C-alpha cells in the first residue's frame, strides 16, 4: 500500500474554522490523503462552536488565546507552538486560510520547517496596507510563502498574477464558505438557540455582525450610534446582534444598544443558527468578510460598514453596498432600503460569485495533482 499524504490543516479563528471545515471533511473522505488538524486557539469559544458543529476534533491544540491579546503575542505563541508540532510530525503539506494572524504565523512556521504551503482563499486585496489591518499584509506575506494558491474567484487570481505569482501555482476554486452553507442552511431548520424559533413574524429582521480591528474606537462608536437610530426610527424592525467576544467590541455595543426595545444583543451564534437567521433577515449590517460572501448567495442585501472591500464581486453585482462607518450614511441607506421597495428588490438578488459549493473538492483534486506530478490539471472554477 502506498503511504498516504499527510495534509495538515492549520487554523485558529471562527471564520477560518468555518471555511476550513469543508476541506477537512473532504480530505477525510479521500483514501490517499490523511488529514491532521492543528488549531492555534487564537479564538477559543468561537472556534470551539464551529469544531463542535462540524464534529472536528483537532489533533493539536496550541490553546494560545489570552484576553486582549496583541498581534505580537498571537504571532509569537503560534510560531513557538507550531515549531513543536512540526518537530513531532512532519506533514507533507500545510494548509492555511485567509488573512488572520494565525494564517501568517502558520505560513511562516511551515516555511521555517521547509514544508510545502497551500493558501486557501488566496489573492484577496484592497491594495491598502492598513485597510483592513492587519489582514491585508497577513494575506500578502502569506502569499509570498505559498506554493499552492487557491484563489476563490477569477479576480483574486488576477491579483496574484499581477504580483508575479507563477500561473502554474494558481487554481481558482470558488470559496469554501459556499461549501459550508450547503451543510448549514435548511428550509425546515430548527434553531438551537430556542428564542430564535419564536421571533415575531410581523417584524423585519436586521442582522448585525461587527468586529474588525480597524473599526475599534471612533468608527465603532459611530456605527453603534447609526444602528441605534435605525432601531429607534423604524418601528417594524427587530435588530439581532450576536456580539463578538472581543471586550473592545462589547463595551461600546452595550453602551449604545443594550436595553433598546427593538434590539436583541446575544452571544455569538453557532454558524448553523447564524446562516439560517441570515436567510430570514431583511438586511445585514457588517464589517465581516465571510458575511459579505454568504449573504449574497442567500439573496440578502448587505450594508458593509467599511470604506473599502477586498470582495468587489458582490458590490459589482449590486447585492452589497459600502457605507463606511459614518452614522448618517448608514441610517440613510438603511431607511431607503426599508421604504423603497424597488431599491430593495434591486439589491435582493441571490447571486453566487463566490462559488458553487465544490471548492473543497477542487482543492483536494489540485493537491493530488501537485503530488502526482502527472495527470490532468484540475480546471479553474468559473461563475458561468
Ligand atoms: C480575528 C482576526 C480577524 C478576523 C476575526 C474573526 C487577527 C489579527 N484578527 O480578530 O482577521 O476577522 O478574528 O472574528 O488575526 N475573544 C474571546 N473568545 C473568542 C474569541 C475572541 O474571548 O472565542 C476575545 C479575546 O479577549 C481576544 C479578543 O477577543 O483577545 C480578540 O481576539 P483576536 O483573535 O485577537 O482578534 P479578533 O478581533 O477576533
Ligand atoms: N458567524 C457565526 N456566528 C455569529 C456571527 C457570525 O457563526 O454569531 C459566522 C458567519 O456566518 C461567517 C463568520 O462567522 O461565516 C465570519 O466570521 P467573522 O465575522 O468573525 O470574521 P471575518 O469573516 O470578518 O474574518
């Protein structure tokens, strides 16, 4: 029997876990590949929620999270832990995802150990060093250490070609987040958070998810003021806000929004609850990356609380609009969409520029091809 290829999947935060879970499951189903999972634990509770939902038990858990952790601490603790892991097992390939500090540390640790590196969700760019911070540089630096780039879209591939990444290292796969949606969204879904099963049917649901580091401080305060006005000025809405566990997010959110009649502040939801709630929502307000990809495929308009996005596809298609963090713009855009049926209908198109739910399958096929050094190269995913 030929030896299986050991494929180590490294992740640490909620979004990486959601987007890597389909890959772990696909690797498990493959007879020539042996998946190993190493989590840094950059997130704890929010990571564990995802692991539990997908039934993934990590082989290694670095458990690095500290309250109020700095970027340096996350990087240093992850690097040290990964060095130990790579000295115990030497995988044939390491996969990292996206643009968190775990991503960059995982890429650097694989490089130091001279292990081939695959980057899932490669090639997203704003072209601005500090927007988003630190993600733009995390993904760029990771890209320069990568041997196999799995770009979710054709425009992400173009970004990498423009940085002189050799075309033979590049695959367009679609985004694994669409694979994840296939596991979670159901027409007859029953929420595990029981209060969500009895939401008032006459209210329009507004779903909020805000957390980004570059919005902390004054921008987040402005966003919260805007959200408070949206909730108080529109009597037929119910705003549901599962609040990220970062204390720097919780403090202003509680100060501006706790106790308001039409606002429900809750703990982070497991991803199946969150996706199914999103499907029932009228509008989504977010600065999250993943949510910007999920909502368009569910036909729910998104107001992005940032000035720039590395995900231009849904903006071009009209499902996502950038509103920045200024309270007035947020309130005006929401008011317009809540009153103007035509404007709303124009945005509420289910479009799927981000994938067809088969991204993990393509990543595994490309991995096989990479190791076989023969056979047919897997074809790029294309929207049409
Ligand atoms: C991180 C990523 C960001 C990603 C986001 C997804 C970096 C630098 N940032 O940002 O790219 O968009 O995750 O959510 O990699 N905390 C808990 N429990 C948890 C998770 C977080 O208590 O399960 C608290 C801790 O106090 C922690 C703080 O939140 O120190 C911040 O977490 P951290 O991972 O450093 O930053 P995020 O803003 O979550
Ligand atoms: N999400 C979740 N529970 C919540 C809020 C969000 O599972 O209460 C999911 C959401 O569906 C998306 C992911 O978390 O898949 C996005 O993660 P986050 O916003 O933390 O990070 P980003 O995508 O901005 O890096």
